[in-house]
């Protein structure tokens, strides 16, 4: 009986993981989360010439767009290092979809 119960729990967990139940509905949870601007450690101004932004895992950064929009993001990636398009976490249409965020390993854990 115990093994059957354990197998049912394992099957349910695997099914939830495969359907993305552990991620947010828009998939941004793997990159971190939006936070209040008061939590920002630094500000990055995005211009038409911005091709990429370097951050460390654990950083909280406020982004200012060319149109004057602002959003703040706490980077908490599942892996120590990663790269992704900033448009995945930015408000829709606020940044150039070609801008890449390069997330380095947190220096506190090197």
C-alpha cells in the first residue's frame, strides 16, 4: 500500500513538472521576478544602441527604456549562468527584442 501511494505521488509530481505547474504562467519564473523599484541595486538605461546587458545572478536592476518606461527585475536564474532576450521579462513592446541579458554566476558563491 505504501509503495502504491508513493508511486501515485511521484506520478503526480512528474505530471505537474511536465505541464509547467511549477513555473509562472508567462514562463518568467525561471529568470527571476519583477520587484518594486525601491529594491534596485543599480539602474540600466536602454538606448537604441544597447545590444546586451551584463548582470549577476541575485542582482536587482531597474531598467529605463528609451520611451521612459521603467521596470525592475530581480535575477534569480535556475542555473548559475544564462543568457536570454530582455523582451521575455520586460513589459510588452517596451524594449528591442534583440537586447540580450547575460546573467553571470553570483560572485558570492564563486
